[in-house]
C-alpha cells in the first residue's frame, strides 16, 4: 500500500491582519477562530487520517520554534524551515522532495494553515477519497469549492466533463484556471454552474509532482535535486539556503497546474473560508447585540457593527463609531473603516518604505 503524507504550508506573513499579525507571529499562529490557532485547527483537521510522523509543516525559519510549541506532537524534524518565502511551488517542491526520499511510492495532500473548514468530518472524507483516487490514477487533483457568492477575492476553476463519483464526491476534468475576476465575470461564472472557487488543497503522488516540476520548472527541479542529495548531511541547511535564494518566486498554479495534463477537480460541499481579511472575524466569532465583534477589553457607547481586537491589558473605549476596524497591540494601533480594510496590505508596504520595519 502507498504511504500517505499530509503537508501543511504555514509560511505566510498575513499582512492583511496587521498589526495583530506580524513577521514573527503571523496569522496562522493567531487565535482568530475560537481558542486554538489557525495552525492548530489545521493540524486537528487531519489527525484522524495521519499519524504525526506523516505530517510535515513547511514554514519560515522565523516561525519554527513557535510552531513546535503550538503542535508538540509533530516530530521536530517534520517542521521544515524555508530560508526565505518563495511562494507555493518551491514550498511544495521541497515537501515532495523530502517525502519522496523517505517513501518513493507515496501520495501527499497539501493544504494551507489558515483556512476554516466545517464540518471537519466531511473534509476528512474528501481527503481520504481524493488520496484513494490519486493513488489509482496518478492524476493531479485540486479541490473546488462550490461558490456561495460572486467573490472577486478567489481564483476560479472551470470544470469539464465528469469523470467519476466516489463516496458522494464528483470528480471532473479541469478545463482551465481563471484569475480573480471582476464582479460581473464572477457572476457569469456562477450562473453557468461550471465554476468553483480554487480552494488551495492539492493531492498527488510525490513522484508525479516532481516529474511535473522537472518538466515545467527545470531550474527549480535542479535545485530540489541538489537539496535532496544534501538531506541528512552536514550541508543540508547551507544547500537549502543557497538553492532557495536562486529560486523564482512562483505559485504551484502558475508553475504546474495551469500547464499540466490530467488535472482533475473534486467538488466539495463543506463550508470553506480562507480567512483572508478582518471581515472573517465577524463570520467566525460571536457578535454583541449591536453587531460588534470584540476580542479583548472594550467598552462602547453608541458603537455599532465594529471589529475590535485588543490583545493587551488595555481598555479600548469608543463613542459614536460604526463599521470600523480597531486593532490595538503593544506597539501599534490600527483604526480604519471596514470598507477600506483591503488597503491594509498597501499600508504595510508603505510602512516598509518608511523604514518602520520594527512595527511589521
């Protein structure tokens, strides 16, 4: 029987959640939903299927120690540090290289650390089904979320003909991947009934994804081969550093999925949220009777529909405000209108340019 591994990508910086999310304590390590971090939720989601020794977490070198504290059941060697973030293709390539060296005949599922998925039992069934399908037919499988609105925040997958059904999940050929659309185009996608949100979960045989990287990104594949040769030797980290610096920053969608043949999509019907902005807090936390989502100490008068986050022993008091995002940390405070929250990423860029790195 083929070995099965899970890979959690946990290297993002979560700039849209600044100033709560920082370089040294990013979104995936925060308790945005409930009493566990996003990473801990992701780990819990897959433990019904995988032993800890078959779970890899790929992260930035800055976060390795904090991750070990948050998920102590994972063997330290399975928390793999990237010297620098280079997007998902090098990240997935590194994970596949490590797994393939241990178990050449293996299937891997790849997911990110910052999604909310409910109910977990349905996700587990999907993962089990997808790995079984890929184990048999060696396709590249991605997860498609049935859209609930014409979102402009996600990429879309256009399905082709239906190939099979297993355990209540339908699998289709992928016609094409589409970039984040405008509202009109997104509505048109939904009206056809043939498009899914791109859920960022992938399943494939490790040998197959490494073959694809060799075919479509030969420079990356060559670097990964050098890393593979150095694994377990004294030169492992220096080789990793050297090769990573030379890697192109590229997503797995651009590198492989949009070019490869035999790409399939499994349609899923569970609730999925990529927790990409402050508005996610409203979706996943309780509101008070005036529609405010409050994490931490706050006292308000005439305060409505606000998101207020306070992770210090410090009182936030508000009078006569509505539809605001107010976030207080030990060294930075954000106050912005909800409708402008998408500009936080730009604000972080401006802070970089203004040489205020210590606040990032």
